[in-house]
C-alpha cells in the first residue's frame, strides 16, 4: 500500500464538522466521495483531527491509502477541486511514508478565534460579536494559568471517546488588532469543544464575571458545568498542523483579518 497526504482548506459553514456523521454533510464524506469517484475504488480518508460543526480550517491535513502509485498528484489535486464543493480547496497531494499518520504523527495544532470589535458586514460570517467587549489584558493574564495544567476535562464535551483529557498547551494569547480581538492557542492535542469552551471562559474573565483564582478552581474541578459557555463555532479556525521536522510538512496558513 502507498500513502498520500492531502493538504486542504475548508469553510465549515455548511458542514457538521470534519468527521462522517449519519444524515449530516461533513468534509470527510465529501472528500471520500471525490477520491472514490476519481480512483474508481472505495477510498476512506483519515483526518488530522475533528472540527466541530461550523468550524473552519485554513490549513488541514488528511491521508489515504491506495495500492498503486499515483504518478501525477498535481493533476489529482486539480480533479479533486473540480468535484468537491466550493467550500473545500485542495492545495497539495503527495506521497509519504506509510509510517506517517495524518492524526497520530502530528506534533501540534493551532487554532485562532476572531472577535470583531465593531459590526462588520465583510467579516461577520467569520468572527463573533461580543458585548460588552472583554479586556485583553485580563484575558492574557488568564492565558498564563493554562500553562500550569495538563488535564482540561473542564473544557471538554462530555461522553467523548478520548482515552485521556491531558493536553500540553504550548502557546495561548490574545491580540488586540485594529479591528479585531484574536485568540491564538497551540497544543499537542485538543479535546472536543475545548477551544470554544476556553474562549467562552476567557471572555467571562475579560468581562469581570470571573477572576484568575476562579479559573484555577474551574480547571481543577474537572467539571464542564463550571466553565464558561462555549462560543459560536463560525469564528474558529484551525490554521496550523505541525509534523516532525524530518517530514518537512509544517505549513502555516493564517486566515486574513
């Protein structure tokens, strides 16, 4: 068997996330259909991870296995783009070692969450509106607390199939740009709904509804009910996935503000 990586981006507005679900359109399902149509055999792609309903990916990686060699991967990418819907864009297809796995070989993922500071008709579909506007300084102080912990059960969707709720957060900070507040978080892995729950909790801190000590108690409680309300998914982007350096697949494609 030969293994191929696909680099792609997708607008999650019309999808119920990446992973196949019964009676709901997903990115994985559409990609499976396109590859199976072109290669004339059943193909099942494996993604780098799940994204929630409505969440976008400005950079995503998936892999699939076939018995034969694909001589022209550039042409395959072209044909895939002809079949998949307008909300999915394939940038590259290339062969990798069969030991390389889109999900398990990834060493980190990075998400960004966008909040418009003023109503903007051109970014409204991809950014949240929060009132009152939270204080960035307080939220950045709260970000420092995240590095003290590895168990993030309090920010995880209940009853998932995850074997552990431990995550190593490598980066977490808020940026106050001219028109937006942008939250960036990088970790070796994320739990289901984790980023949206963290952002919701951070916003409550930025609005003086919670304080730093309460954040510690929330994390240590390992109880999702104690954390803030999850923010809407339409403003969340998976924007980077990294792999070991010798694989040379790390690429970052941030979404324009």
